[in-house]
C-alpha cells in the first residue's frame, strides 16, 4: 500500500481538530472516510499515530513525529504545484494593510508564497487596528487590505470574502460540558468566561450575546490569544473563538477541546478590501488573483 496525499491531509486535519468527527466536518467528508484513511496510514507507517480517548484522539509520540513530517510533505507539494504560476512579468510595489489577527494567524504563509510567485512585486505590510486600516485605505496610503471583513463598517470600501472561520466554545479537557449534550448560551453563561479583546473581538462577542437573554460571566479581558488558550486549558474559564486561531494545545502542553453551540454564532470572515471604484494596478490584480486561486473563487 502506498502513501497518499489524501491520507496525509486527513491525518493533519484530525491532529488539529483532536476529534475524528470534527475533522470530518472540517473536511466535508464522512467520518468513516477519515477513520479508514488514518488506519491505512498507520498500517503504512507501522505504528499507531493516535490514542483514542473518551473525548477524541491524541497524538502518540510517533504521531507527533509524523505530524511535523506531514506538514513538510504538504509544503513541498504546494511549492511544486505552484511553480507554473511564477512570473517576473508583473512588477511594482504593493502596500498591504492588515489587522492583528489576520497578520498573526493567516497572512504570513500567503505572503511567502506571493513573494515566490511574483518576484517583481515588492510587498509592504502594515499592521493596524481596523479603523486605521479603513482610514488609510480611503486616504490612498494603502493599496489593498487583508482583514476581518465581517468587522468593516465603511461603505466606501469593497470587500471580497475568502473564508469563513466558525466560532466554537473552547473548554479544557474533561470539562463537564463535553458530556452535557446540546450546549448553548444558557450553559455558557453559567461558566467563568475569558473575553478576548483583540481586533474588536469583545465588541463582536457582545453583539451576538446581546441577541440572547444571557450574558457571559467575564472574569478576565485580555488582548492575548495565547493567554486565552492557556487560561482555558488550565481550567480558568471558557471562551468562544474562531477555528482560525484555535490550536489544540496550550503552551504548557494542556489540551483545549471545542464544542459547537446549538445557538447561532456568526463566523469570523477573512477577506480582501479596497477602495470602491479604484483602478487596479497589475500588482493589485496579481494579489487578488492569487487569493482567488488559493480559495477557489471564480474569476
């Protein structure tokens, strides 16, 4: 039996989600397809990659070693398949405004690929609060922005969504809510709550909480995602945050589980923004086309 990229992708999705069922949801495939792919991969590797637990799966020592190799394999494949996009024909400088969350959890990977594909373009990055990005775009200081489009308020900006990141409840391993069945805002309101303030996250949170009869029992506000991750993992509270910033482990190596709420929680949308009616330069068009290809958006 030979190793396949499908098996590697399913393995990575499961390792990141910590649950086969959640990996299947994220991949939009059946749970049995993920289970079969992982079993076949374990047969090829010759060692168990996951340890089954009551709440999901955890990587074995062999699984942790294989995970780093799996990331390298996918990166090399991506580099190889993108070679035909490399062009020196497009030249110029592109000033890109972005916000903190997008810079920290989304953009660096794509900038690295863009620089390889368009060596003639100079990319200048500016990390700013959302209102400063909007003002800078309207005053022509920046050509284009990559930001949380769900937060944009100015109607003079045109947006194009690239992805929607679902928001879920973060809880520590073995938390009582993991076995409580259907969970909504009522149950979350009974828990100590860690409120992230970065990129207007607290404002966004209170907008959807305000549409319910409940309020979060906030015990701490912080602008650090890593602080939220650590506090949740160590049992100091729960939080509702997007999949884009989720990692299954805290800095101390403790597990963070996620729960899909039965109540409606808006997604965190990431996308491009530019001045309405602006004339696209070749560099701007190359930038937009790259993201359209990367996220399968029709031209």
